[in-house]
């Protein structure tokens, strides 16, 4: 999508601190980290959020989660949190599906 900031990161139009990239997904550092390690993992394909994903995206969603676990391991994170905010009321501010991979500090639960 032409006016989507994460599409622009995925296609190289906007710079980001990319730590992993392949034909399906991109992982880069969050500009405003909420934990010592805070990585965003996005599909290259524009999907608005998890609610906008379809059956045909099942493999892609699986790849993102496996990539999250692999990246966490590479960053030395034994414990980590993986979050996808879905919709404004849940805190979503960028409407291109993304997972927040966060680690390096203690997290509370319930999250509030
Ligand atoms: P959310 O609020 O769940 O939609 O998360 C959007 C995240 O994107 C926030 O944590 C922002 O800090 C992050 N963000 C926005 N623009 C950029 C950017 N250009 N590069 C890296 N992270 C960004």
C-alpha cells in the first residue's frame, strides 16, 4: 500500500534498523522501544492486522512466529513476549500487521 509506513520499510523506501529479512517478512528495531530488546516483525505483504488475515495467510503467520522464536534465540532472549495489537482500542497505531517481540526485562501479567 503506497501510504503505509511499514510497506515502505519492507520495500526499502524508508530506512529502519533491519535485523532479518527474507522474501516473506522483515524484522527491525522499534523506534520507540518498550524493552531493552524490542523488534517488530512484519509480513512483506500488506495485511491490516490479524483480523484482516485470511486462510491463505496461515503459512505466513506461522513463519512470522517461528522467525520470532529464532530471532529471540539469536538475541539471547530465553524469555520474551510476542504481541500483536489488533485495532485502535488494543493500541494498534500502524495498520500493517506487526508483532512486537520484546525481551530483556520482566513483564507483568495481566498486562493492563
Ligand atoms: P502499534 O502501536 O502496535 O501499532 O505499534 C506500532 C509500533 O511501530 C510502535 O511501537 C512504534 O514505535 C513503531 N514504529 C512506528 N514507526 C516506526 C519506524 N519508522 N521504524 C520503527 N518503528 C516504528
